[in-house]
C-alpha cells in the first residue's frame, strides 16, 4: 500500500498537475511509523478535472476534491484512469494512518481503519496545486498525526 500510494501520487503530478516546477517530496521514518508529503504548484484538482467535459461544471475545489476520490473519476475521458487514488490512500489509512489532501481552499482528511473511519472536510488559505500528506504505521499513533 505504501509503495503504491507514493507511486500513484508522483504519477499524478506528472499526469495531472501541469506544473512548470517539480513537485516536492518529503518523508520521515520513525520506529513503526512512516510519514510522506508531496506538494506541487500545478493547476489543482478543480482545474484538472474541469478539462474533462463530464466535470466542467464543477465550481469549487471542495466539490472537485470529493469527486476525485470517487473510483473512475479522472481528467481523462478514456477508460483506465482514476482507479488508484482513492483505494491506495484508503489502504494507507487502514495501516493506523491518516491522509490529508489539500487543493485550492479545500482540505479533506481521513483516518482510521476500514471498521471505523473518520473523514473531515475544512477550508484553508487558497494554495496552488495539490498537497498530499499521509502517515501510517504498525500500531496507533501515540500523538495526533496532523495538527
């Protein structure tokens, strides 16, 4: 799940961000816990999805972010895209983890296992591109993962 999630995030930067600058990838290893952050300064989820006629009516970054988490949703109209993001990030959260996605002003965070998952949405200062941070481990975190 971990390798798949990192690979999917990096591939999404190349396929969707249309950024002129490279993405930033950071990670931290702790005993029993792994943290990753990826940020790009591309066009963001809203503008990316709106290039597909099916999603051109999306108005907000929050609506686009929620839509992007649905299996099969992609900026590409051809089949075979949009199948990794949701399942891989949820697989990471299932490993005593948490995931935070941020695009535009929208923030989506989920944590917990399949049996008890908590998802929250909020709004922050508008940022370009997409930022994804996640943490997972082999046991529950001893302190809050995101502040």
